[in-house]
C-alpha cells in the first residue's frame, strides 16, 4: 500500500530536488567557466591555471553550502511532518507530479525522494487496496469483467478524463465492464514497470471478489509498452492473470519507438562533441530511463542492461511478438487530414508515427503483424485527442463488443 504524502514529506522531496538541481547547475557553470579560461586546442598559462584554482574553491563552497543547507532543511521538515498534515490532492498537483516523474522519475526512485509515484491501482483518483473487502466497497456493482486502463508517459490516471469524456467510464456503462486505472512512475525503465504490473495483476485477479471472466487492457502511448512488458514477464512466470487476458487495445503506442527521442539522442551526442557546448550536454542527459526506453521501444531488461543510455546505438532490442491467445488492436493518430498522405503518416500525431503505432517495421522479425481489421488510423487527431475523440471511442467499443 503506497505511503500517503503529507506536507512535510512533499516539502522534503522538493528541497532535495532543488538542492540537487543547484549542484548540477553549479557543475555546468564551472565546466563552462573552465572552457572559457582554457580555450580548446590552445596551451594554458600559469595565470589561467591560477584563475581556475581560485574559482574552483568558490564552486566547491557553493556545492558544500547547498548540501549543508539541504540536509538541515530535510531534517527539520522530517520532524515537522507529523504536524503539517496531508496535502489535499488536486488535478493540477497530480499532473505536475506525473510530469516530474516522467522526466526524472528514475532519479527520484534512486534517491528515495518522497515525490516519486508508487505503482498502484486507482479508482476516481483514489488508491485501490488489492483486498477483497476493499474492492467490494469501491465497486459495489462489480462483475467478472475487468477493464484496466494504463496511461502514458508523464501522465496519470486522472487524465483519462479529457473534454468531459472518459473511455473507461463510458465503456463500463456501455459494455458492463469494471474500469480500474493504473498509476505508475513513467520515468522508470519500462521493463521495471512491466515487472511490477505483472505482480499487481496476479494479486488483483486472485483477490477479485467474483470469478474473473475476462481481463481487457486499454493502453495509451507508453502504457502499451508497459502492458506488453508485463505480459512478457507474466507468461515467462506462467502467471494466472495472463490466461484471463482476452484483449488489448493500444492507443498511439510507440511499439518501435518515438522519433523525438531519437532526435534528442543525436542532439545530445552532437553537443557533447562541440567544445563550448559540451558543458550543456549534461542538461540533455536529464532525460529519464523511461524516456530513453522510448527511443526504440524497449520492453525487457536485456534491451537496456549494460548499455550506455545516451550513446547512439542501433536497435538491438529482443523482438517480442504479440501474444497469440490475446486479441490485440491498435489505433494510430495523424494530426493532419487524410490528404496529407505519406508525409502525414510519417509525422503521425507529432509524437508517434503511424508505422510505429501500428507495429510495422522494416525488419520482418520485429514487425508485430496486427490483423488488418485490428488496426485503424484516426485523422485530424493529436496524441492526446486519442483519449477523447468520439470516433476513436466508437472504434474501441466496436472491437470490445465482438
């Protein structure tokens, strides 16, 4: 059960993050200062070395002072935490935390920062305890048809509601399914979230108060990769929940990666090769493990383990086919009109191109081979519009009614 956040722990998390950011900014400034004082490809004089030595004491003082102040504030806030009470959750606060976790979630987890999001099932923005009595209380009209909704990168469960529409709630009403929403730290490696989701689903199915007739997953963006990862690990471990899984619908999932992350990787490497820009290349490496996994669509641990995340590398991930016993569907979005043609499909929804969303790949071994009538393209639709577009909902409903 995730620990409730209170004002004290949240302030501690912010203090730690600010302290780390201050130290990193100091490192960048010092590196830039060194590049200016010691121009590349030119010999340095004794005066230049003296200037660098004197300035290094200043930078060291800033770092030391930041650490001392940060630790002191952390201890004080820790003692005050029981008296400050819990923070009232708001949609805006949840959205900010989700973006923060998406960008630096792996760092937050490593440092055990209170701002990190714990993976959990949720209902109407509240944590769902995976216990029979708790499920019965939360879902008094429960049935054996579970619909799990898995959000994308830098997002959260509340953002399934867009333009006063929520796919999960509507499908629950129209098709008699019980919608459950997943919240997770999208800055962690996709494989780590996949392994954790695998464990949670096994527990959910065993604790569900009625015999589970079917489990359906509706996944948006990165959520589709997390779902596929969970299924891979579940099948490897012969988990019972995988036998209940009947259908998966992917919405704008970058099955073969997102172009923007690949572009970001090239920019990072280019900046690192330019002497005066090199200090700023550190800023490009703020990207989380979850974001760099989106370069090619990593699903399992071996796809990233032992590899340098920020180096330009070929797509060497293991090919994971779609499960044969599960009906899989995929919807791609195109921001432009039908007349945009091939250019529009290459741009896709501006974040994920059509080929990646539909699982198509030039290497036949990596191509997912969705059935032709199990894929669909929604035109004049952005990446986020996939959550509220009426035509998209109609297509999802038609597939799940079959």
